[in-house]
C-alpha cells in the first residue's frame, strides 16, 4: 500500500520518480551545478538558497532565495540549492517570479491561505502554489485526488498522518501521495510556509471561457456566446 506521506533528504539528483502516475512527474533537487533536460517536459523550480544562475527559455537569470520559475525546455543551474519538479509530457509557459510573499492572497481552510505562483494556463494544467499556515493551526484531516509535492520554505510545524507524525522544518522536501489522509499543524508562535506543486487543476481558462473572449462585446453580447465568430 502506498503511504500517505514520503519525505526526502535534501540531496542532489532525482529524489522520486512518479512517471507511472496518471500525471507523470519526477522530483529532483540541486545542491550543486546541475542540468535538467528531457524532451517534452516542463520544469517547475524553487530557489531555496541563492543566488542561483538559471539558464532556461533561451535566457539566463540570476535568482535569489524565494524565487521560482517554469521552463518548457532544458534548464541549467549554477549555485544555490532548490528543487525541480519535472512534469513529463506537458508543455508549460516559460515564466519566473518572486520572491514569495509572506501572506496568501486566497483563503484556504482552517485559517490558512494560498497563493498561485505559477497558475494553470488552461483548465487542467499543473500549478505551483505557496501555502501559508498561521500559528496554532490544527488542520482538518483531508486528502487530495492527485499527488502534492511540497517543500518547507519558512517556519516549522508537523504533518500528521494515520501512521506517523512528521516534523517539518525549512528545507524539508516531501510528497503527499494521492488519497493520502493528512493534516498540518503549527505551534505557539510558529508559522509555516510551504511551496506545493499540483500536477493537475480543476480551475483555469478555457477556449470558451477566458477574459479576452468574455469581455469582447458584439452588439451588447459577449463573444463567448456567439458560436459563429469564435475561432475554431
């Protein structure tokens, strides 16, 4: 039986291979200069310690701690430490940003909040999030229908599963496996921030529903409702 939770040492190279999953994914970390290249993959990265010189998307960038990126082709990294989540067989949109803020822009559950760092470009696409847990949180036990790859980037807390309680500290890398029951806790005076990758989403723009088409008005009617003029 697959456990609810797996955690990994922060070491260089491949940490976990999920390529047999419905959403094929590989989890990597870098602690030394590294290259990531696999045709047809998109690479989501988070810089835990910087600076890191990141080459991807035909450009070179000097990224600091708490910055993140998404590249749909080979990535080379020199310096720093961080994680790479490789979504196999998916072409994302090149982007980078950060640093991660200290608060979430979306309400979540049990007093926690969330921010979309790399949102789904279309409905169903992967996404990269930041989860924010205030002090004295004892989350409601729950599951997810697909894996969650996480990294603690700030603060401390615990992940409670039916089998074990795991300590969470900065630099801890983990996976919540599909349908694995878990909840997060924080203690007095202790907040917790986690970067979390979702391999799929049930949210995002669609060809028939996005801001450009919805807000294009023809004789008082949204173009989204006029089938004969929509791009086929």
